[in-house]
C-alpha cells in the first residue's frame, strides 16, 4: 500500500491533463499512488490516462466500471472510497503541482500528528493563481480572494464559508473515516470534508503555496478577485446562496440553525476573523 493516495477526478480534461500528471510524477516525494476516475469524458482524456497507466502501472491506476456523470463532488467521493493510503490528497486535472507539494504538505501533517495524535486532520496550503499559460495572476490565492484560513478550525465559521481548496489539501485516514461517504447533498467535496474535520478534528493551514492553480474558461470552480462589486453581488444573493448550501450543512451538522448560519456568513463578508 502506498503511503499517499492521490485522487484525481477527470472530465474532458485533455488540454491540460498531461502537464498535471507530469507535475505529480516530478514530485520530490515519491511515496504515492495516483488514482484517476473519469466521469464520462468524450474527448481524449481516457486515452491519455491509459497511456500513463501503461507507462507507470506501479504508480497510476484508472478506476473503471462504475457510473459516469456524477459531477465533480461525487466523482471525488467515489475516488475517496478507493483511496487506502495512510494519507490522501486530491488533484484537479488542469493545475500544476510545485515539485515540493507532497513533501511540504506531509511535513505539516506529521507535525500536526505530533500535537493531535488521535484526531482527524486536514492540512491545506495556499495556492498561486495563474492564467491558462501559467503566468502568475496572484502569488497568493488566500490574499487574492481575501480568504482567512484561520477560520477553518472553527465549525460555525467553516459552515458559513469554505476556506479549504481540495486540490491543495491532504487528509489522514481518520479524516476520511469521518467524511465518507460524501453525500449527494454535498455542494463540493472539499467543503464537506472541511466541515466534517472541523466537527471532529483539526484543520491546519500552511501559508506557503504548493500549486499553480490554473484559471481558464472551463473551470468548474474558479477564483475571482474580491472587490466592492463582487462583494455587493455576493451580499445581494446571500440568502439564495445559503439556501442552496443549507441542505449539505444540515446533513453534516443536524443541529445547525439557518439563522445562525446566515448571521455568520453575513459577518464574514465584512469582518476579518480574530
């Protein structure tokens, strides 16, 4: 069994997929396996994956034979069921991992285990935001989006705003146990896992970026620079957004109150957490 299972969800990802897999193959830490599940691509994604599996059969596996068209969240949920490593990471199909991504994250995880030996743990890093050609848009996604990763270790604020980015995350096996199965109510798998770990364990942010987070027209989830117009737009649609997320939050935390969730989300728009 590999020490680290990397879960990669793909769908029509032929344009950038090779670059992403190559960046994983180039990692300074090689104690990993890469599990890939395709969600019904109709381009050359699966052919590309099979080519890599043929070359690196001891490192890369394609999960086949189950249902397609699950969407990103449940695609990662399926992968998580197959991931048996001591630690689990998540990979999008279109980014580029910096060469020390696994090493950096694992060091932080090992330090966290010394402090919290019996806890579900989630470690997540900052990201560099880049354009389709990997030109830097922002050296820090946390700064670019005005995210405050310290709120992630507080369940109430984590329910109000997700600060965990799945492709920059590592969890331990205890975190997998409290997060699976990922339900259909989950808006995104990383938010579900973040809430589950905040409820039962500890979330540890690492300020150094570990990934080039590529932004392009086909992103399922992208980033936008926070400004007054975007802020007003978010506030205007606040109740609608929370209503869409509330089913997931109630599934994870049955006693959660809609009123308290609305209040916490509203306050997070205007105040940096202490």
